[in-house]
C-alpha cells in the first residue's frame, strides 16, 4: 500500500520539480516517435530511447512509466532529497541489491479544463504495459480517456461543496479543488483512497476522502456539484468472469448508471449540478433516448444527455476484454470463453447496441424545465465545461423570456460561427445554408431564407423585433409569419451559443 508521509512526499515533489519530470520533459527525453508510440501503449521505442541515458528524467521514465529495472545510482541522482530508501518507505519502489523497480505508476499530468491549465503528478497502479500481466481485480486506474473527458466537460464556476463519487486515484477531486471550498471523495476501494490521498498530498491539496458504496457515505449531505466517472462498464455477472473495481459496478446491465441518475438528486442542493459519464443499453425495439429518458423522468431533475458513441455488442465485448488484459494472442481459450459470455449476456436482454455519453443533471429550484437528449458524435472543442455552463445559463434566461421580451433584445453572432452556402453551379441562390459553430459542440444548423437573413443582420444594432419586421416587409410575408419561423430557431441558437446577447 502506498503511504502518505508529508515530509517524504514534500521531498518527492521537490525532486520531481528539480528534475523537470513533466509532460514536456518526458517528451523531450523520448522524442516524438517514442512518445507517440508510448501513447499507443507500445514501450519498445521508449525503452530504446532511454536505455543508454544517464539523464534523470530518463531514469524516472524507465522506472515509473515503463516498469523497467533501474540502477540504484541513477535513481538516487533523480531523487536526491527523497532518496531510494525514502521512495521505498513510501511504497513507490522496491530494490534488490543495486537494482530498483517501481511498485506504482507515477507520471506527470497536464491538462486544460474550464478553469485553466493544471500540472500535477498522479500515482496509480502499474498498468499492463509495465507489468506484462493482466490487471489485478482491485487495480487502481490512473488518468485515462474517460477521466480526461469528464474533467473537460465539468462546469468550473465557483462551488462551495463538491462530491467526487467513485474518486479512484482522485483526479476529478483534484480538478474540483481549484474552484470549490471543500471536496469530498468517495470510493468503495480502500486501495483507491490510498492513492487519492497520496496524490492530494503530492499536489498540496486537502481532500475529505471516505470509503463506501455509491451515495452511502454522504447520504445526509447536500452538494453544489457532484462529478462521477462511475464503474459503468456493462460486465456479465457470470461465474468466473473477472470483475474490476475501477470499472465494474457489480450490477446487472446498465443498472448502476440508472441508479445514479435516479438517485443523485438526493444529495444535490437546490440548483446543484451533477455530471457523470455512463454506458446504457439500447434494446431491440427502442431508441437509446427512450431508455435514458425514462431515467431522467424518474430523477425529478433537469437533465441533458449527450450520446457520444454507439457500439455493437461485439465491439463492446472486445474493448473491455482487452482492457482487462485478456487478448486472443495471449490466451485464445479465455478470450473465446469471455467473448461468448459477453455476447450471451447482451442477448439475454435483447441488447443491440451500447451507448456512451455525458449526463448533466441539475436540481431545479422550481419546476423541471430542461429535458434534452441528443446525439453528438462529431469532433468537439474541449474543454466543453464552459459551453455547458453557458448553455444552462442561456436555458434559464430563455425560460423567463417571452417572445415579446425577446423582441426587445439585441443579438450578435458568436465569433466562432461561420456561414456555409451550397449552390448548384450556375444557380444564383444556395440550396443549403449552414451556420457552423467552431467551438463547443461544433454544431451545424441548417438555416432557411428567413433565419439566414435574420442571423446575418445580428450585429447588435437592431433589436430582434426590428429585424423581424424588416424581414417581413422584405420577404412580403409579414412580421408574424417571420416571427413564427425565426423565433423558435433563435432560441435554439442562443441556447447553444451561436447567438449571444449584445453588451
């Protein structure tokens, strides 16, 4: 178990800083080819790039990223204040004579969320790349793609009390600590909480960490923000099927995501927001949004779900069997058995697809007013947190605004919006006009003649009502007809950030 001795961790922080063991420092030592290969989980170029180097960053890379044996003298140079003995006392390494080997993965982490750039080191269990073995079932995962996605979509305005449910190595709690007074992190895994505690001390952050399942450790508290990268993987509950704490919630099918969506409102303060990632089953005869929509209805919360990906059962099984370290080339028999168990499990519930997406919930102060389920599978501009926060604020503003009141507003086109026109050669008028958003969700909105003309005049000079009346006269259809055509779309463009209220 990794330990948290404040003095030793402080020495480690000083040594890592002095060594230049950061993301850019690692990439400089490896070079672009080896760095890119390592991102693809291929260690050979990185091993070759560091094997003959006396550079201290190279020694740290070989030890903590690649899981290689490192000569004690090299690691002593890299950790002069902590020393190898201190690293052993913390549980970071173990030594055998002059050879030292890592017991944990310790890597630099740099990211940009809605609050700006972060720069930490994150400890977790060594992965399959370093050990060459399948993961242990109580494996503590480091920062993966899902973790990064959640950090980037989370709203980052100031919050008093934040809950990171299923904190794992603590990465979401660390992000939340920058814009909140207090952060509570919960996890069913005691080992995960140990890593989270270590990472918090290494980052100089204070977290309130508690052991327990789902919402049990915080049942009597109310939070302004809840974030969760829950163990959402849909794993068969078949005897002999390994279950990994970091990804498998112990429920059948997608029940854990349903339970969280329907139950998280119990710990949200009025106006509080919950954001989580999840998988959901798409069963024969229904659309994905019907199933998830029923969960929103049961929650009693404002809800916005964005499905980002849809996999068929075979694709999904392959992804997560490999994730656990079983591959057809390592163990063809185990691969075939587990593949069949996964397909049988999905077939038992008529599952035809598995969706992945982002769920944003909010406890309404009054009546529920937001129920939005959409599929956005294209490229988005991260971080999305600011766009989500702005859309929630725009939704509230529009809810309180009648069409007559909207007519008194002045609007401007957002600076990232462009107009695309598609014409048949020789035709004077376009067949299709698209308003395309460069940032955020990268939305493309098809505009008819009236809407395209309306948006083209939104420069903050004229009110919405003045533009509508002018278009009615120009198109010879009257202001009422233009209003009926344009105002619903205008509300959508404001909500999604393509049109902004003029200063």
